[in-house]
């Protein structure tokens, strides 16, 4: 949601963190269709149901479900109908979305020196910090697929811009690959794909960093490691 509509994301985040009762929100949403505004109930009789502190999580879940699934269901059904005429659905069920992107787009080339040269560091990290040195050592030891998966984990895409990492973009425009010190050594790294940022704890050894980095990248959907 944040990468698609940051203003709407911030509104939903405010609702989640505060009591929305006084806003008189209902379980419905306004939609625009070629200049005509109409109301959609997010659940039966939603326009009569007030959003409160007790049911706000359900409201947010339904809003996201509508914006990303229900609103485009007809278009997605048409796409899937055409797609499955070419490729049997059973053949791709074994892949997650990142693996499917790699299959369709290929591995591409990742120039680690260019990547490293166009990265920035925050919150006590710097190019000569031991943890940063270990990080790039771990990247150099990865095979091509693992590097691409790391790039996907942090930026949300498997492709490097045509002119290299200097032209990497985030949701708000140009945004270099960023590594920020965060958390404690028992935590896995986490990623913010909207900002091309990797939150990397200050691990106490290269082996620990490498193990936890690979675990986070390979199991991104199983942990709260990406937002």
C-alpha cells in the first residue's frame, strides 16, 4: 500500500494507531468511475456500520482487500483466463512471486562493485564498519541467483536500472540502496522496499551475518521482514 499510495497508507496507519470513532467512518468506500462517484460497501450494510477502535483492524483489512483484489477482480480474471491458456496453472503453483519473476525475466547481471559504490549507510554504519565489510563479503560469496534474491528482498525488483545502481528509484523518486543499523543481533535483517533500505543488525561475526541474511532473503514471506 505504501508504495502505491503513500498518502492513503499514512491515513490507514493513523487509523490503526489511534481511535477513529470520532471520524464517523463507515465500512464503505467512495469510488470514482469516469467522473462519477459511487459508494461501495466493504461488507453487507457497511454504510450503516461505524468504524470503532474495536473493529478498525477489520476495516483496514477490507479496504486493502478492496483496493488490491476486489476492485480489479474482473480484469484479473480476464488476465488469468488468457494466461492459463498459455501456461497450465499447476506448472507455476510451486513458485512464489519472486521465483516467477526470475523465470520470466531471467537473472540479469548484478555488478557488485557498482552496487557497493552507489550505496549509502545510516545510523552509525559507514563503508569501513566491520558489519558493512562482512555484508559485502557475503554478497560476493553469493551465486547470481542469491544476489538477485537479495536485490528483490530490499528493492522489490530483480532488475538493475539500465545505467546501474546510481539510478535506483524508490517510491518517492531517486533512492540509492541504503543499509541502516537497526535492532539487536538476534533479529533477522528486514527490508523497506519503498525506500530500497535494508535494516541490518550489528552482528558479532561474519558467519552470523551471512546465516541470518540468507535466512531473511530465502524466507521473506515467512517472516515480518518486508514492508
